């Protein structure tokens, strides 16, 4: 039998299709939870991480694992701190292998709990990311990894990666790289700083780059994206693509809440975009019209500025080129 400890995600957890012998709701000190459940027999504890006071301090999670047993815990994660590579790597190190931010995955973790083999890659990714950070900071620079992912089919992640990389190269030179995962399209751009790798080779490739300032990753169907500091989720807002997307995944916009959604190859008016935001119940981070990838596109500088990849001086150079009223931050 299972127990549920909920807080911010209590509504979602109340609809779980699992057997529950006891549930509590609220925010608790670790010692309170241990006192409540240490002598209570249960198989799994489904624990909303926000139910733990100061849950961002990994030591509190460690104390809970010691008090109740790490193998009994299924953590429901929520914010960026808990889905960061460092946080997840620490969970794995203390023997907590079952965690998710997807409510629908909880039942699967109950029926088939993860083993270390299922999560060891998280530690490998975190170690590789740390290596990148150490190498770059040693060179006196700060780096950023930007992920780009198509949400609608053929939304333009490959071409946008190339165009952003080209604009950044004019500013930072050969310290800008682009990598695509699980595809081979980058070869056609004939750019020595653009690479195609399998997912298993991704972190090794990033770690081997020569003093990167910006790395752009075309994620494609990559299962892990925790190495990215920011991710742009691309939508092509045509009727066909949007209807096809929603028919395939009716909860897609719910899952994209609070993420950086970018309308790409967008020919909508501001009025149309506002209506689409209302219908989808999301806010769009940016909209980009159809652009010629063979030309210079300084209007992309404003997007790069908002992402913190260039300073305001470079971004302002493109202000006079904004001939599209729909282009810009939403």
C-alpha cells in the first residue's frame, strides 16, 4: 500500500489511480514526517517535494531518506532547482532513484521502480556539465548552453540553431558551437563548429569543445535536457500544425506552462497571437517571422539579448530593422 504527502500539487495527486492507505497535506519539517511514518507500514511514499520545508536544501532530503528509507520514496519534483542536474545527481548519490515531475509517471514508478542503472546517466551528465563549467571559468569567461526543441513538427529548430549560431559567431568568434542530437542535418551547413552526435555522445562532445562561450543544442528527441541553461520550445503557428499537435497531445500546452515558447516562421498579426495565447492559456516568449537563413539576420539580436547571450549594445543595433510588427517579445 502507498501513502501520499502533498502540498502544492495536491489536486493532481488526489486523482492518482493507485491504492492509498494514508494521505496528509501541508508543509512539514523532515522530523515531523519521520515521526508520522517511521512506525507506519507502507510500500511507497509519493512525496510532493514542496511538502518538505526548505526542500531546496538537499541535506533535508538526505535526512528523510535516512529516516524512512530511500527505496520507499517517490519524489514529485516541481521547480528548476529540483530538476537541475546537480540536485538530481545528489538524489542518485544518496540512493533515491525514483523521482519525476510528471504525475502520469508515478504509477509506472510504483509498478517498476528505477534501479541505479536507470538513473546513472544523470550523474554522468552532471559531471560532464561541471567539467565544462570548470574549463570555461578557468578561461575567465562565462558560458551558456541554449537548447532548442520543436514542439510542432518541422518548426525550424535546425535552421534557427544555425541562424543564431551565425549571429553569435560575429560577436564571439569561434567560441560559439552548435550541436544536433540524433540527426545528421548540420553537415549540410558546412560549418566546422557545428556537430551531429548521438545522444550517448552528447556530453562528451560538449566537454571536448575548445573554451565555449555559447553552445546551441538542437535537441530533437533527446530524452535529457538538464545540461541546458535555457530551452526554447518552437511552435509553427499554422492551423494545420497546431491542430495536428493538439490532436496528438491534448495536454501539450499545459505541459508548456511557464516555459519559453517561441512562435517560429510566424505570419500571424499581434491580434491573432493574443487570441492564440488566450485559447491555449499560455504566454509566448517571442515570435519570429519567416527569415532567410542565407542572409544576415540582425533582428535576432533582440532575442539573443533577452536570453542573456549578448549585451544591450549589440541588441540595439537591430532596433531600426524591425519591419515586422509581430516580431518581438510577447
